[in-house]
């Protein structure tokens, strides 16, 4: 499926090395003056940067072909088109029948009976996250006007670790500072060490993964639904749609299992006349519903599967083992790019969730 959302919907189309990518966004209120400066800035943040990323650099120039008239949204579906301009498809000629380890090549080959587009991973490519940035930019614009802010930082790259968010208090200023950074970390002193890990992996023709930590602030208490429509399940389904995400946790996540009930429970207090919790081990969500505390979550990003080292694979036509050496342009780490995609998908997810739980008039 390539359509996301319940009330606010985005539909993605295109492949990594196809002629173009596109997104249709349905559910944005009429009369919104699109903040193109914000949109362009977010697209730029996702793009590869210098020696830490792939050398494939797409300008992500977009055309708006429906849903905007005289600079304002019409209320009809908004369609953006991004044309691919920097493809080297011949890099994938030798890979058509030799699946790359930890890519979707083999299961896609089986599912689509060999008719899938293998170039750059086709529809499974991280290239399509540029479209998620567009949906996130429009959602961000609307939510920021309602004083709801989302920020993420690189918590770790391999074994190099940044400071964590204060689970009980994340300020708007902290989020805005992170938003201003291409390589967002809370402790500036750790940035250089993280970059050295990436460079070391690149020089070794290898790759590394990491963890991204995110905070959503100023959500009201009581937002959400129990069971199947819990806020955790809604956001998790979107987060797992971002390529290379292999784990999602809220609050303390798996670490909460190391605590006793007394240690893990978020006890209540009253502060300046408002009810809040002394801790936030559950990440601002209980029973699938927001508590009014910051929503804190983390995602695990696997090492980029395309590496220069020789690996074992198979030839699907000959049904025999084959050694694979991948050529082409690849990221030694994608954590530093995915962190911006996570912000975008969370902005989209939160706006969709609010609209589903309330109604479209909320945007007015």
C-alpha cells in the first residue's frame, strides 16, 4: 500500500530511478498559504551532505500540479511532482537477478514475480522519503501555528552516544535549535566523534546505524483512542514505513523492564494548578491516550545495507550461490538524513491523528 493516514492522507508514487516521484496530499484545509521557505529548507536537510553521505545529489525541484491556486490551497488534493535528475541506472544492471543482502530485492522479486524495478530499490528506496518531507512541511506549518512542536536528534551512531532528552521537560527553544541543525545533537561536543565513526565506516567500505530520539510537545491531555487506534500504534505504523527503521519505543521503552513498579510508575503531582507527572517513563502516553507530558520516542535505524565489501548472495536465474560486490553511490550512514524524515512523518502523523480524533475544523 502506498497511501498513509486516516483523515489527512498522503499517497506516494514513483521509483528511485524512474522518471519522477510524486505525492498526493488530501485533507489540507483551503486557504493555507504554503510556507515555501520552510518546505525548501526541510527538503534541503534531507539531502546528502558532503563526505558523510552518498554522492548522488538530487535537487528535489518540485512542481505543484493541483490543489493550489493563486498561492493558496484550494481544499482539493494537492499533487507535487519531483523529477529524478541524477540517476546512474547502469550501476544496477548486474544486480537485477542478484539480491542485495538486507535490501527488499529478493522478497520483492518473489512478490512481484520478477517484474519489480530493481534500480536503486525502486519503490522501496529511501529516495521516496523526499515526498514525506513535503507532507511533513505542510503539517508542521499547521501544527506550529497551534503551538505543537516536534524535534529529533541523533541519540547514537553505532556506539557513540549523545545526551538524552529530559523526559519531563523539553522546551520549544531546544526543538527549534535542533531544527536549525543539519546534524542535530543535544551535546555539540559529540558531533565530531559521530562523524568520525561515519568516515571510518566509509573508508572501510562499510556502514553504521544508530538511534534517533524524538519529542512532541504541547499535545493536550486526553488525545487518543484505546486499543487499535492508540497513539503509539498510529505513530509506529507510520514510522515503520520509513525505510531502514527496525525498532520503535516510547518513554523508557525496553529499559522500563529493568525497573520495579514503584520505580517505573509515573506518579502525579500538581504544579501551578496543573496536573502532571513527576516522571515520564511511559513517554507521555497511557492507554493509547496522551497524558499532557512530552511524547518521547526512539527509532532504531539499521546500517545502510549497500556496502562495498564482498557479500554472499545468489543468482536467481541460475539458482546458485554468488559473491556480490556492490558498486555505485551509497551512504555510509543514513541516520543523519533519516532524522529529518522522522520529524516530517511525526508532524504528518500527529496532524492526521488530531483531525481523526476531532474534525477538520480544528485546522481553522
